[in-house]
C-alpha cells in the first residue's frame, strides 16, 4: 500500500486524530473513476431535474420489515416478533418501538410497503436492488448512480457518483456486481469514501505519502514526483484507470472548496452529535455535506458487509441469528438516530426540494420466524422510504398482507425504483432509451 | 402480581394515580447525578461487576467489525482489553459470584457463536461449539456457587434457556422453546432465576426456579421489559423498559411490585447492573449520540 499523507481532524469526542488518505494497489480494479473531465455528460439538461442530488440509503443485509416499518401486531406469535408498536405521525400507521425518532418524522417521507424483487441472496439481490436487473446474463447492468453520473457528467469539482462505505460493498468476499458502471464501464464506478464513527474521513482511492499534508498541498509537481514511485508493473490499461483515479482524487484534496466537502470537523459538535457516534451516523453527515456540494448521486451504505457478528466483517443487517437482539441493541438505535438527523438536516437547510432521498434494503426478511428464532431473506415483500424532490410526504403507498408475506397492492420492483430515481433526476424516457438503460422500467406512479 | 399486571385498560382515575405514583417514585429513586465512567463514546453493552466490585467487565464495540471484552479497574477507572489477541468478536461476559468462573461468547465463524467457560484459577477452558449453520449462544449466567450455569440458545423456532454443568455437560432445557427466552439472572441465594420471555407475546420479565419450574410473570407492558437483574440482597430487580417511550431503567421489588423509574432522558439508558453495595447501578447511557458507562447513585 502506498501511503502518501495524513492530516489531523478533530473528532466527535474532541480528540485529535490522524486521518489517513490511502490508496491501495487494488484500487484501479474496483474503484476506477475517470479523471477530471473524463466523464462527459451524454446530453445537455433539456429535461428539468427535480432532484439535483439523490441519496440512496442502502440498508445492506436487509432489515426485517416486520420488526421496523411494517409491523404485524395482530399476527400470531410465529410471525409478529417481540416488539411493541408505536404510532407514527401518519394517522393509522405504526412502526415498532425500535424506531421512535423516525415514527415522529413520518410526515417527512412517504413509506412504500409493497416492494418485491426476484433475487433471494445478497450478492444477486444487491445487484437487483442497485441496478434493477439480475446479475445474469452478463454484462451486468449499471448501478442507478452510474446512470445519473453518465447523464450529468463531471461538471464540478467533485465526482458525480459517490459510494459511502469503507470499501466496495460486499457479501463475504464477494462484491455486489452492480456496485458501479457495469456494462457502461468502470469509468462510471462510484468514487469511494468512508467515515469512521468519530468522523474521520477515508478516501480509499488515494494514498498520500507520510510527508505530505493534504491540507497544505499546493505543489503539484512534488506530489506527481512522489507518485512516480508507484509501481509501474500494473497492467497498462488498469494503470491508466488508476492514474485517472489519482488525478481525480488529487483534484479533490488540492482544491480547497472540494476538500471541504469531506471535512466533518467543519460541522459543529452539536451537529455531529445529532447523527451519533457511529460509522453510519458520520457517513450520513458526510452524505449531507456532499448534497450541499451538489454531488448528483450518493449511495450511503449502512455497512460495507452484510454479515452480523462475523469475524472480519462490518456488522450489517443480515440477521439470520439473533435478529431481535441485534436490532434492539445496535442496528435500529443507530439507524433511527442517524437517518432522523439526516432528514432533519436536509429539511432544515432548505435542501429537500432539490434532493431525493430513497432508503431501503435489498429485500425484507422472513415474516415467519425461523428455526433459530430469527429471520431469513425474504424478497417477496419489503419497504422503502422516499422524501424530497417535490414528492408528497406523510403517506403510505402499498400494503402487505396480514403476515407481511406478500403485497396486496401493485408490487413495486427495483427496476421501478431506478426508473423513478432517473426520472426525478432528469433522465427521462428518451434519455434512458438513448443510453439504453432501465429498459422496460416504469415510474412508481403512486409517488406523484 | 406486578403493579402493572392486568391494567391494560385502566380508568382515567386509575391512570392518573398511576402516573402520579410513577412520578413520585422517580423523584426518590435516584439520589444524585450520574457519574460518567468512560469517555470514549463508543457503543458498549452488558457491564458486569467482578470480584465483589474490584473491577467491571463490559463489551466495547471497538470498531464496526469487533466486539471486545474490556475490564475497568474500579478504583483507578483505567480500562484494558481482556484478550488483546482475540481474533474475533467476544461478548456477553458472565462471572460466578465466588469468582471461580468466567464465561463469555466468541464468534467463531459466520453467525457461529461459541460459548466459552473458563476456570479462573486453572485457566482451563471449555468451548461449547454451536450447531452447524447459523447457530450460537447468548447471555450466559453462572450460579452463585458455581455448581452450574445457564445460557440462551435458539433452536426449534424458539430460544430456550438451558442449564449445563460447568464442564459443559448435561444440557437441560428449562423454559420450553416457547417464544424467546433470554437474559437469565440468578438471585444471590441461587434459588430463583429472573429472565425475559416472549411466551405471552412481547418481552416481559419472569422468574423461575433454577430447574425451570414455577414460572411466574412479573411485568406486563405493551412495550419491552428486558434485561432483569437481582439486587445484591435479592429484594429488588433492575431492568430496562420502553414503556415510557424509549429505553429507560426501572427498579421494582423482586416480585415485580412497586415499580420505580430510575432514569429519565430522551436518549437511551440500557444494560443496568447492580454495584455490589446495592446502592448504585451502572448502566450504558447514550448522551449526545455517544455511549458511555455511568454510575447511578440510588436513594434508600
């Protein structure tokens, strides 16, 4: 790993820490974003985009819909789970007691309870959730964010598509195929950026040498000279990708205004506290800063991995075992606080009309409690939350049956999710046809 | 019978009286301001006093991939990781009152959680592996005389409390796999076990004899009542309830009567454990988005 710098940030707990910007040799294989100016917009914005920015909050691992936003308190004990229900601000709509803050903010988003999708596993389900299509037959279709990135192009100082996690989102050792550009090419992959629970920001695409402080970098030639030390043994095409990645990252850290988007220390202590001292909390705060910087598409991942309590992996929502304990101890308190703070911030700062927020997992979890008193994968029914871009809020669209097993209204698919996102981002049907993306997708009419 | 049992539809007068009683009790149960014991703000779980209060062991959510067992010297308040070289998440610590045994859980694979029982004098360990597939143990509790121990284990569509000898042999199911049965806690004399169960719908507190007989329900709330712990004299229980809108700590008599609220904060107060003096609780409190250990002085 090439290490070419570090800088100090003040953390939530007030302790100065070194934040490292690092780049590994593997970057070009998975994280290649084009160089500055290399991503060009497919077309001029003839269509008015209601959403300047889209934040796709990905609850990777798949939260149980019954234990969060679609409880079934009258189902029998084989299904209902151990949690009580609480009213939301939306008349007649209840959540479980694990999400009190989001229940109090149900007027700020619209809930969809009738999602379905086709793939039952994480890698394949993740690909469907993020692209609208199954991973086979190849080539893999692009992530929704890659479509927006291609449509908008690289116009500002920041890349058009960010994925916030401490690396490419993975299930075990396997990444989601649709994490990036897929058949459109690695040039439309997301630019990766991660945050620690104390607000240190990590940009894996960069490696800064120890004797270079990115807050004071001004001599491009010096830095380039240092980068010449990078092993040239990389395959030439991949090295070109890497070099473009470096150029873009270099642009980020040498441009003061671009760099500010990543500097969570510019936020007040109170603001950082509202999001909570958790990786997801500080990542959500980073997402809000990227919205303010007018980044077109931000995929905010709850965790890098799906696994819960598995050595070597970030703990995600895949709760085949001890679902109820993990939800009440960790996931729901973290999510409830951070996502509520994020919604509040986007509203309070007047960003909501120009920002689309979509929050969902790749599927739901079995309504019927499994043999280990937990819940397995369930792509037949799950939920999402939508806010912003002029969408009416405080509503529930769709419904599931008495046990939460199947929608009893028109099913909403990931392809419809992607098509709706694209439409609100100004990628209309003509543009989609010209780009040959989201083929056959329909907009979720009920949202409008 | 608990003060709250059978009162799902109280009259307004009863409700008003109830609220007043709860308010009164809140005013007397916490004697002074909480004392913050840690300052790192990371998520923490399940503190438990060790060796008569010489130290406190808890679970530190060190980073998004790791739970670590950490111990605090009670006199100096200095903390250290118990197993520096632990390659995997470790959590749910339990100690015997006589100091002879230490038990905890260790993740040994993908959603595979083993139970470790360690003799603290000989350092000999028994590791009870989970079953194949997604499987594992939770919430061990060791009998005061170290004669046996309990743990929760998910199987057959439920989660039962089991009893084993300290060598891991002789596994016996106690509660029947009806619903989720978890967080067993022995009374100081070892004659009763407090636990949480969903056998009647949602999480409520129950007591039973150590052989699983004579199960009695102690609480009745439409929201969670969980993680019960007997006081050192066995006369009271501390537990967590969401009955007032979020996770708060309550105390009641050991039979569930005379409920008193200890904490009152819009953020989370959770994982109570009694100090051996019986006059304090230690809990994990979320304040300003950070989680730390706090000492709660109680009034008489």
